[in-house]
């Protein structure tokens, strides 16, 4: 299983980005753990914002809804979107 989380970086009250993108990467890691991130431009309620697409392979004990709720708090968001993707990916170790 793989998850994709879409996280806008505009503060929900100020309608602008107040956390630097580099700081956002650090905060995402603190909440999500190991992941991959892409930056895109998105629109929410007609306002343009930098958006992070966070990709995470399922790990034992990983709770996607709990993680998304924590991201909404940390980044002062109204919501985040996640999708669940069927994946046959697996880690290959040396």
C-alpha cells in the first residue's frame, strides 16, 4: 500500500504561506517519517498556494488518518487530502 497526501502550505487564517518550504519539509518528516515529497502549485478556494505531495509506503503501525489530522494541526490547515494506492512495491535491502 502507498499513500499520497496533498498538503497546501498556506495558513488557513492568513491565506498565505508563513512556514518556509524548507521548514515544511522538516515538519513533514517529524509527522510522517520516511517519505518522498514533490512540490506543485495548487488552488484551494480560489487561492493559489504551494502544495506538497507526500508519498509514503505503508509501515507497521502507520495510521494515515491520524497522520493527516496531525498535519492539519501542524500546518494550520482546514483539511488535507490523501489517497490510497494499491502497490506491489517493496524495499530491497543490500
